[in-house]
C-alpha cells in the first residue's frame, strides 16, 4: 500500500482482461447445458433480459465503485462503511468457492486437448463412457487440474499488467476466430435448423421459478458479477477510461460468446440426433461426437475447440484468483507471491474435494445439505452468493454512495456524456434489488436443494450481523 496503484496499460488491455474474465466456461460449458436443460429459447430470453437490464447495470456499478475507491472487493465497501464489509467478504469467499470447482472443469478441458488427438474420436459410441470414466477417476483429473492451476499461478504471480493483461490480449482475439469456425461448420450440417429452433424459439411451457433463478445466477456467473471481481478490475482503471461504454462492450461480448457457443453446439447436436439435456457433460460428450463425424479433420478441430475452452477458462480463473490475491495484498499487506501461493494451495484442496465428489465419493453427500462438494461450491455461489452479492452492490451503490459522485466518476468529471444516467440509476437503485429479491426468494423456495439455500442465506445474514468485526 501507499505506493501508486498498478494500472492497466491501455484501454484495449483492460477490455480484453474484463471480457476475458467474463467469457469463460460459463459461456461455453455452462450456458449450453443450462439452456439445454431449461428448455432452450425460453431460458435464453429470460437470460438476455437479466443480462441487459440487471447485469449491465451492476457491471457499470462495479467498475465505478472500483475506480472511485481505488480498492478491491472488501476495501471498496470497508472504506465507505464497516457495516458493509461483509458484502466484500462474501465476494472473496465466492471467488474461493468458485475456484473450488472451476479448475476441475479447466483440467478436463486441458485433458481433452490431448485426448482429441490421441484416439478419443476413433470410436464415437465410446465417447460418453470415456468421459464418465475420466472424471470419476481418482487420479487423472486431479493431475490435469493441477497442471491447469499451475498456468493460473504463473500468470497471476506476474501481476495485473504483465500477466493477466498480456495473456488476455493475445488469447481473446484468437479464441473469437476459433469459436466462429466451429459454429460456422455446425450451421452447414443438414438438420441443423432444429437446433436453431430449439435455441431461438421460446417455449414457455416448462418455465418455473427455478428457471428464473438459474438464468439469474447464470447471468451473474457469466458476467463475473456479484463478487467484487469487476470492482477489483475497475480499481486498476485509469481515470480517463470510459466506464459506461466499457461495461456495454464487455456485456455484449460475453453475450455474443454464449450465443455463439449455443450455435456451435445445438444445430450440430440436433443434426446428429442427440439430446440437449445432457447436463454438465454436454460439451465434453457431445462436441467430440460431433467432431468424430467429420473424418480426418475432426481430431484437429476438436483439439482447437478444447484449446479455446481452456483459454477462456484461464482468463476467467485468473480473475477469480486475482480477487482473493488483491484482497490479501490490499487489506492484509501480503506480498503478491505469498498471496498467490497460499491462496492456490487452499483452492487446490477444494478442487480435489470437488473432483473426488464426482468419482469415488459420488455416493457421499455433505450431511444435512444433501449435495457433494462439486455441487456445494457450484450451487452455493451461483444461486445464492452471486445473486445476493449483486443485490448488495446495487443497494450499496444506489443508497450509500452519493448520486453526484457516481455521476462525476462515470462521466470522467463531466468530460464524457452518459445520456442514460437517470435510467441506469433507477435500474440500479430500485429495479435490480427488487427483481433479485423476488427471483431469489421464489427460486430458492422451489429449489431442488432447499437446505443448501437456507444455509447460504443464513450464512450471509450471520456475516452481516458481525460485519463490523470483519
Ligand atoms: N465469468 C466466468 C465464466 O463465465 O466462466 C466465471 C467467473 C469469473 C465468475 C470471475 C465470477 C468471476 F468473478
């Protein structure tokens, strides 16, 4: 502390890093399987509503709070009021918990780069069982997860400017090209139109409160919101960077990636007569099967696809790691190296638990809560912590910070116009908290894991009570 805060070197670098954080497994692994399991078009529509009315609003709030306070997740809240420290702590905790399963899937993606060209595609009918056997193996997925985690450690130790920014600048544009080629191929297949219909024509008959909560959680997860990640990235922003257009660009890019991933998967999936409700294995089971039909070019395209998946995962998980690391550097005066290494070790332990919960421990669930570790980390963060985190940042920004100060920050002291400031402020102050309140309440009531929901909400309430002591 005390020294000049590190800054992104260019706006492009910042945009690539923020978009890199947003675009990730959430778009390519999670979005398609959630859309598949929740009826396709109707889910997409509800998701888009949340992304543009609530997600974009909260993202701008996070950037603004970060740059205004020049602090990361916890410090930003704490510097205004200690009653709010808990909201930052929930964010750091969410980052920890997401990093308790994200690298597991990142490891699968890394493994599939090699599997693609070492015979995985030669027997298409065996692809589903190969996946099942792989993720439930007690050793192999752990080794790949470890390798994946090492990449994260190296990038984050090098720091914001040198590590995250450089990696994102190179990797993001490369990924755009890769994904478009895969989607382009899918569209040319006979029968692909069914997949388009599934993804784009809404059927509301299956929509319930659960669908809304799933879409809301996915919106926050995908946009990296509700846990201080964009506050942290915003705190490294130069004073002349335009905040509102940055939020708009990142939100749009993230959404385009999700839809492109959908277009890369569903048309081909229907063309080959497969089921959209495959679940978390969707990308790993269906995509290689699609590539397996393509002859000699299949393995190469499959490899490219999984390189892309690993790359997007990496630019997201480094941002998750950075949330915790920035907290330890800013609030606890740790060195970056110590923060990265200590944090990573804890995350590795969590990931090991999560990975084993899909294999040798798959029959065991956490007492009372009724879920294994993987689901515990995933459901608790996405359906409870991120949604409530988003609600808290909206209330905090709308009610605790001064409207004039927000306006000055967003317009860079009045030098860049922001015509819809009043609309944004209204969405932030009233629409966002009320909408999240409704969706969280009714969604949690209808949730398949009620005990876990109660646990999550109570946990937040207890933290809030002790906020001043945190
Ligand atoms: N947005 C990332 C994804 O879609 O994969 C995941 C994520 C990153 C969530 C960073 C939250 C976060 F702070």
